[in-house]
C-alpha cells in the first residue's frame, strides 16, 4: 500500500498567518492527490484535486503544490473559518490511502 | 443539488451483519463510480472500496476484503454496503461518496457486545 505521511499532526497558528501542510507519498502517485477539510461533526469537503487545482467554491487563499513526492496545502492569510482538520488522499493506486490528518488550531 | 443520504447504521454484535444504504439525488447516479469511506472515532479516514457505474466491478481495501460487499441499484439511485463478520475495529462513521467529491453525512456503526 502507498503510505501518505502527513505533517505536522497539529499546527497552532494565528489569524492572518500563512501555513503549509505536507503529505509525502511512499511511491509515485503522479498528481493523483486531493486535499480535504473537515470540521467537527461534518463530512469532509474537497478543497484541492489533481494536487494543484482548487475545487469549486474554495477560497483563493488555499493552494496546492507538489515537489517530487511531497505535496503541500498552503493557506494564505488564515481566517477563523479555516480552523479544521485537513487530510490528503492519494487515488493513483489501490487501496486509496489518506494521510493521518493535520489539526489546524488557533495559537 | 447533489445529495447523498446514508442510513442503516446501528449497534451490532461482533460477528454479526449489517447493510448500509446511500440514496443519491441531484445527479445521474448511473453515470458515476461510487465509494465508501469510514472514519473511526477521533481518527483518520479509511477508504473501504468503490464500485463502477453498472456494478460489474469493485475494488476493496485489504482490511475489509471478503467481509464487506459493495453493490448498487441504479434504478433506485442507491448504493449499498453489506457488512459481514463485523469486528470491534469496524466501529466507525461510514460515508458514501461520489469519488470523494461529494459526501453524505455519514451513518454510525458500533460493533459491541
């Protein structure tokens, strides 16, 4: 199985900060990488697909990038509504695998 | 508006069986592959498996293979997850998704004696 190692697991940040969350794939997954946001008691919400493409309705302060086997989600100018848990997902191979999650919280 | 509504979650004893349903609306169900994903309490997400548009092909996670079966009824716009020989580790919220783009609200399965 492809392992998606997500870091950090917890990320304290202040409003207005620029933050970056990273997932490292244990094997090549091309750009078959998605990012999700999940708030307490809610279902996950697709934020980024194809490693770099913004999903419909997602604010432009969110962006995705790739450097080799490292995939990153960056949020510019953090807002209070961004506090949530973020997960990556690889869908290049079976079984699909998620990262362990990053809890973004106010410092 | 795309809607996915899961049902069927409940308390089930270890070794027992349960069938979850997911009714889809707002899109042509028969045109899309569908997935099941679960989330254990306080933990990460786990992909369970998927089914193709006409139900002829499925793929499963190793952790549930041979115990869970995904099926669909396109006439009813409904996705199913048949769970058999359940274990305590299967306790989770189960989500149906349209290839992880759209998600239902989830249904809770608790495996306990």
